[in-house]
């Protein structure tokens, strides 16, 4: 009888051990209280916009770019407009929007600049102001980031004789002011808390955004592609979109030429 009881005890322990091992996958036990960092990194704290390089050179010329954002974090669109009221004066404006399952972004910019035309290339230097907002949806709440910035952007554009192929290089310097408000759980989202704290402690950032732009097509209609890189000199560890690639179309029209044609 004793041997039978001992055998049953050993058998029970073996069965229990097998059941425990079959239920354990070999991975660490996940604590649902803490939000995984990979989820927290879906939220961004700055999104660059595409540099509005006009590449216009004739008086009374008006242009527009309609662009689509290509990014693994979000999708978006931009509409850029420009006008040359005088030979050396340019005016520009843009509207941008982007969204994903975890954020919404909207912004606009206005600028005025000096233009200089040479044989097959142009020089532009614009200064302006912009405003934007990022609304992040976190796992445990939200964060709202209001962004105001002043910028200066010198650029060079190389054209063929008919201006049907254009390549431009531009260097945009932004003085950015951040204002952030949060409602997410700081204990559960340590990475997000660190990012928000950095913006609380230092609200002014200097961000440099060099870009390359290529357009080709016809005189009034061109295909557009551009690539912009964003570098935060104040806080290189700010979690943001580090680059943006955009494709779309460019339209341009000279108003004075249309008026002359109507008069003939």
C-alpha cells in the first residue's frame, strides 16, 4: 500500500511539471500595467513639413504644389502656393495635414522673400512664420502639442532652358516654440512622460531641415518629388519624424501673359 501511495505521489508531480512546462512559452511574463515602448513610440512630438521652394522666376507668375506624404508612421497631404508680384519679390503659403491611428497633425505657413534670376538657375531667400498642432492619442490618454515657428530658408534652383526640368537645394532653419498639454498616465507611459518633460523644460528648439527637390514635365505642369531631413540641434533625442518624402504635381501660370493674349 505504501509503495502504491509513493508511486501515485511521484506520478502526480510529473504530471504537474509537464503541465506547467507546456503552458510556459519561454518569454517574460507581460505586465499589462506598463504600456510597451513600441506603442508609445507611435506618438510623435514634431512633424516636419516639406520646404516650399517656389522655383518661379517671372513677374506675375503663380504656382501651386499638390503633394502626398510617404511615411511609415503616418499619411498626409500638403498644398503649397506661391506668387511673384514683382521681379525680386515672392509670396508663399502652405497648408499641411497628416494622420495615423495614433495622431493628427495640421499646420500652415506664410512667407515673403527675395528672388534673383540668373541664366539657368535661381536664388531664393524666404523668411516666414508658421503654426501647427499635433494631437496624440496615447494608450492611457492624450497629449496636445501647439507649435509656433519662425523660419529662414535660402535655396538654389537649377533649370533647363525651358524650365521643364528643375532641381533645387534648400536649407531651412526653424526657431520653434512648443507648448504641450498631457492627460496620459505618467506611471504607465515612462517614454512618453520623458518626451513631454523635455518639452516642458525646454520649449524653444532650433531645427535645421535641408531638402532636395526634383521637378520635371511641361511648362505649366510638372511632376514633383522632394526629400526633407529634420535635425533638432536643441534636443537630438526628441521623438519626431526625422524625414519626409513627398510626391505630387506642380502647376504654374503667368497671369500677365494671359492678360496680353486676351488683349490681342
